[in-house]
């Protein structure tokens, strides 16, 4: 060991601390990661020290000496005087930092902690201005605990210490500390007597900047409500650093770095609960509790502390209450001193009246997320105003931003917002339902233009919301894909609130997309809800068309008896109304009942009756759809030439009207026709074209059907197996009964 590795050794001329740390680490055969773990410093921080980017300090040197077994060698390399030419002073006598103690229950957050240390640690060459970081997140997410942990880790790096000020921006039952008062407190801590503290806020801010000049100090400004509250407290010296916590991103602080804090992972949340509560309750029960606590440290600690000394059975009963449908978790999450309701209230208090109105209105949105147009419709405001309100709510962490400008609630905040909303006020849900009904109708006309679309409902059915651009079929499919779950949820909510006109219209508009995507369960649920709504308002036509839709769902699920019941009732409704179009549609659907029963002659007759109406009505696309059904019946009867002719005619119409989904279905029928005819080559050609067309239009079901057909006519076993495997995967994703048949074919492939 040379002189540097011995206690009391001195560094040779020209060698830096970082270079010696690297040399000693490598001599000990230790990686940077192993040293970081042993010294309890981040790998990134040690790397910066080794490379001369970050300044070493005595605590770090001592930790590395211990980890490397080098005595005091590294620590003794650090000089006493400061290297920037300014004399290091003892801290102000009697200086009060106000830094809270670290909680013994701190859990996780290593990534955020490492990031804060990297942002705020003094660099070797200070920049032109102080380092400022804003730690932001929703109420109860643990910002203050993280800031305190970071401050304790950073404190040894600042020779003049740190100062912690709680600005009470969101403290229940307390008003935010004005900048004037916060400046007074800072100056007094720095030794300025009361008679020397100026009366004007600008003068106090200037004096604070003077007192912080030539100091290196860490300021922690906790619980800030807005940028104006902290701006006068910011130092001018580059040697200082500032860590601010807030429920807002404080976007007005242009020079600040921002670190967001989200909810805990499930594992960290369970660890936190068990650190507070040592009962022997099972992991699944604790997992249920922390999930129902929203994975927020505050709510988890409240729940854990509330039952810390209780029997396991009481903790399990508490978990059941939290999980019960309709249970008010917010009232349960109260340990007598900390209540989640009280924590959320100050955030809402900072909102302007329009922002508060948007917050409470959005609580009535039944979907998991929402976008700007839906919010504009729901709140009855212009799109620009809704956009601004959503950004403000997200900046305040009352909403969470997602991709593509979509927003959502944390579930506890949604529950809180529901409590603030007027449950009897139907205006916001009515506007939302009208917007979705009108937009879904437009989308459905793009997706299934040949289908009958009832005339629009009452005037301004969109509630005045912005119109979505749905100029192409692809745009309509994208919108429906994004909003489908919301549409089903709004349909259900409309039925519950008695908004029956909107309810059945949304349900009816979902049919074309549901047929494309084979979302059978949602299709059946929405149509059942819409059917009940149509019956409540006595709309026989709507009832008939929804019954037809339900019958198609039952046929898709091979439940022929229920399909027959739906079609029979629909036929009776249309007959009573004298609705020839409705009777024709129901007759065409009856044809598929005969298909399922193997009665192809009767199916053919029913199809031709429906075709005669479409010919009179002058609807070529609807006629082409029926021709496709006629061809399927003809294949069942062995009339292959006629089937090929009818399919060719149908394909020509689908091409003329640019209907790729209907084209894919017809191509698969054509492939099956050639296959039954014993013509594998034209069958394979039709299936290959169907594969391309299905992928282009987004129909996984028709793609699976085409791949299954390709496998059945393939010459190469490997190619057949590959097609079958893809088909199995697609059918399984859709929950289609065909998956059993294809799995059997895969197992028995020669």
C-alpha cells in the first residue's frame, strides 16, 4: 500500500480526490455499484465525484473509507479551507434550521431521492444562479417526508447548513404563510433582530439575499401554494440550493427543475403498512387495504396506525369494509388526528369558481379517463376553457395527466369530488350523454354506412360540445376504440339517471364497432340497457332495432334460442308500427337463424325477401351484405357457381364504396366457397387477400378466420402451424368459441 492508502498519507502533487477514490476502489476490486451499496450513496453521485463533477465532502469520504477499508485516507485528502476562495465560517451561533426529524417509516422513493441529491448537491463549479427543485405531487403522496429525507442526506454538503420553512399552503384550518411573514422568520433565524427587519416585502427579500450571499445553504420551502409565495424567498447566490414542495408544479418558476412524486408501488405500500402495523394479518389482506388506500403514504399510515394494536380479525374486518361496494373509504381513513377529507379540502379551496365547477362536474363522468372535448361538453364551456381548466387541475394534482391529452382521477380524489358534486343535478351528465350520443352516431355512420341509422334526436343533442373530426372511417374507428369503455359507461349512467333518449341512442350507435371488434359482452350489456330505456319511453322503433342487435349478439355467441326470442319480438314491434324497413332487417336476421340450424333453403328464402326490400329502397350496400348471406346459404346447398357469382358481385359493391371490413368478410366467404369446391389455390388467394384486408380494417376476428382458412389449404406444415397459432391467439383474445376448434386443429396437425 502506498502513502495514499495509509492513514496520515498525503496526496501526490496533481492527484484529485476523485482520481484517488477510483484508484482505491479498483485496487480493492470493487465495482462502482458495490461501493455505492456499501457506502449508502447513489452510484450516480459517486461517479460524479470520481469524475470531478461533484464536490466530495467529509461524510462521503468517511463512508468510502469504511467501505474500502482504507482507514481515514480519503477523508484526510479533503482540505480544511474552501477551494472557491471564500473562507469557511462556523455556522451562526444559535442558528435554528427547523428541519424535522426523518420518519422511521420512510419507504421506497430511491429514484426520486437520488434525483433530488443530483439536482441539489453543490457542483465543483457553481453556476450563475441557485439550484431550485420543485417536488410536486397530489395530496398525501409523501412529498414532505421525501424532502426531509433528501435534506438530511444533503445537509453535510452545505457548510452553512439548511433552513426548513413550512409555508402551510395546503394545511387544513390554516391560511398560507404570506411571503412577508416567511421572510421575517428566515431573517430572524439568520440572526437579524426584529428592529432591523424592514417593513416592505421587497426590502425584506433584498435583505435575505444579502444575508445569504457568501453562504452555501440549503433552503427547504415546504407546502407552497403558489410561485408568488416562494419567489421572494429565493437566494441569489449560486452556492445555495432550494427544495420546494407543492401540490402544484409551480410553472411560473422558470428556472426550477421538477420532480414528480406518484403513488407507491404495491410492494412498497405493503412494506410501509407493516412498518407501522405489526399485526399478523395476511399479505393479501394488507394488499387489499393499501390498494383501497390508493397507494398513498398518508392514507396507508392512517389505516395502519388506526389498527396498530388491534387483533388481526379487526384489521381483516376493516379491509372488508374498505372493499365493500358503496363504502365511503374517506370516512374510514381517519385516525382521529389525520383525516383524508381534511387533506384534500385545501387543494380544492385554491381553485377558481370555474375550475371548482369543472372538478365537481367531472366527478359525474363514469369513465376511467376523459379528454378535452368531453370535458368541454360536460361543463358547457368552450374547448379552450376546458383545456385550461384541465391543465390547472392537473398542475394542482387534482387530476392526473395521461398520454394524448387524456386525464383521470386518483380514485380517492374522485370519491372526494363526488361528495362535493350535486347528485341531483342532471345538467352535466345530460350534456355529456348528448355529446357522446351525437358523436357516436357520426362515428357509426362512418364505420357501418349501410346500416340503418335513426334520425338525430332533439335539437343540439351534443349539448353544445365541440365536434370531433371524423372525416374518415379510420378516424371513426380510432375514436370509438379510445372512447368505447366510456360510451358503455355513459350508456349505463344515462339509463340510471333516466336520460333514456340518449341511453338507447348510444347503445344503438355502438353496434357497428362492436360487430367489427366482436366485443360481445359490452355489446350485449349496452343493448340491454338501451332496450330498457326505449321501453320506458315507449319508442317501439328503437326497441325493435335494439332487439335486432341483441339477437345478433346471441347468434354470434351461438345462443340460437335467445336470438329467436329477440327477433320474434322485434318483428312484432315493427309489424305493429307498419315499419317495412324494420321488418326487412328482422327478416334478414331470421335468415341467419336458419343458417345456424342448417336449413339453407329457408335461409335462402328469407334472404331473398330482405333483398327485394333493399332493391326497392335503393340501398346497394345493404343489398350486397344480403348477397353475401345468400352465397353462404348457396354453399350449404352445394351451389358453388351461384355463390361465387354472388360474392363477386358483393365484393364489387364493397370496393366501390370503400368498405374494407365487409370486403374482408366476403373474401373469407369466397375462400371457404373455393375450398368446399375443392379448389385450394383460389381459396388460398382469397384468404391471403382477406388477411391483408382484415389487418387494414382492424378486424381481428376476420383476420383469425382468414388465417384459419389459410392453414387448411397450406401445402407446407410449418406455414399451416404458424397460421393456426396466430388464429388461436386472436380468437383467445376475443373470447371467441372458435378457439377450441382451432386448438384441436393445431394439436392434430400432421
